[in-house]
C-alpha cells in the first residue's frame, strides 16, 4: 500500500458522524501498524469517532473550540501539540480543520508540510452558510504555500480552483470503499425485511443519509409516490439521523404511502443492511462531492440511481443511472428504468458496480495514494528547509 514511516498529525474540524470523519477512521484502520505514527487533533469536543479512533491505538486530542468558531486558546493548544509531536506532515480535514492546521503551524515549520483536504462540493455558493463563504474567502490566499490540497472529487477541485484555491497544489483522491467489508450478503435481504416489516416480494429502495435539505429525501418520497401510483411494488427505506418529523416523513403521511415507507435511525451495522437492498438511490440536491454511501452500495452489488451532483457520474459510470437533482419526476423515471429491467440485467448491473469500485475506488487505493502524497510532500519540504 505504499507504506510510510512519516509522523502525521491529522487536524479535523470534529469527529461526529460525517463523510470526512468516516474516511479518516477507515484510513487509520487500514494503515495497520503504520498508524502508530499518526495522531489526531479535533477542533471540537470528543464525539463518536474520537472513541473509535482511540480504539485503534491512535491518540486523539480535542482543542475544544466553541461550535463553529475559532478561538485563541484552542489554536494555542493545537500549536502546542504540533510542537510536542513535531510531525513531518500536518493533514487538515474540512475547512475549519484546514485553516486551523495552517494558522497553528505558522512560524513552527514551512507551510509546505501542511496538506489540506476538501470533502465538499459547491453547487451553489448562495446555498452555503455565511461562515462557510467566509472560510472559503480566507482559504484561497492561504492555499498558495501549502504542500498539497486533496479533493475527493473532480468537480470539487474545479469549483474551489475557480474560487482562488491554488490549482498547482491540487491532487484528486476519491473516497475509497472497504471492499472486504462491503460485500454481497445473501442473508441481508431477509434481515432487512424483518427489521423494516417489509413484505418479501417488494423491491426495496434505500437511501442512507442524515436528514438535511441538501440530501433532498423529500424528492425521493415524492418519486416513490409517483411509482406506487403506477402500480410499482416498491418499499422505500430511509436510514440516518433526523428523519422523524422531517419533511420527507410528513410527505409520506400526506401522500398516504406509510405502508410503503420505513425509517430507521443511524446504525453501526450498515454493511449488513445495504446488501439487502434492490436499489440504492441518492437524491441529493447539492453539497455532495464523492458520496460514501453510493460506493458502499455498489461494492455490495447494489446498483444505484444518483443525482448529478459532485462526481456521482464518475462514481457510478455505466454501472448506474444518473438523473438531474431536485426533480422528483425525473428521479421516478430513473428508478423506473431499473424496475423495468429483467432480473438478470439488474444482477449484471450490480456486478458491474462492484467491479468498478474494486478497480477504481477501493480503500487500498485511497491509502496508497495518501502515503505516496505524504512522502512526496515531505521530500519537497526537506529540500525547502535546506
């Protein structure tokens, strides 16, 4: 996997549930014994992945920033940690973590030992919060002296380069899926149907994401209603935090499809659940860069219908169906294309999906790419010091 013995400090905004946090955890887990050279500092107080990373034997420190705000005492704590650990590489994760890594490193070592990682796409700047827009404005001039900037999607790189992020520092490293963990499981279908009280003959369509306007599960519920009215025997499953009382849940009541609708909270056994789906649907309207949930489903031989956000079209390629965002009718049509396929074609599409993940987007490739980048940045940094 392109092993590295370099000392790396990961500086991340927070360690709650999220795509960047999941990838940091999986990256460290996949490093094996090499992770003894890595430490993590979180700007926010301890959260779910703090404990999970510590279980791997990786030290986790929290700077205890107030939510969404920088403060001097937190930056001082990060700076002190950098001085004590003296890493070869400081790897920032997410906008706040990136800026904190650069500011705390100032005067201690060249900025070229700092790597930023961007896990967000910018479909519409107006849809972003004021604080995010401010961070983007501050980040652009800081990015020019970095060792590298990694993006998990091509679209995200283009969007950020257009905002002034240094294009000379760009590296595209798409999110990787653990193909040994996310595998087809024949027993998953029966277990999912029991868990969701789903009749065994229905086509089960799943979406695994927290409730958030950018995920647009409302469009998915409306698409399900269109398909049910056409006589399609489907069942929709939403898994993630915040769905109780959400717009999507209210719509399921108003559209009278509760008997075809199951909501489940976020859970830790997703690798045992996803293979039970017939189809995965990503309905997001914006904000996605390279969605983990889609890659995980594909690795389980579950085909995907996705909206054209971030690099979803690159991710699924010919092994899935792509539709436009914020269009429930178009989403229904995309799902119906799958429903009308013979079962043999559905299975073939699922196998092609897994093969695509194995070839292009595996966790092993993700780890190898990062280790090679760390070594290259470290060599350049040493030359700069001389």
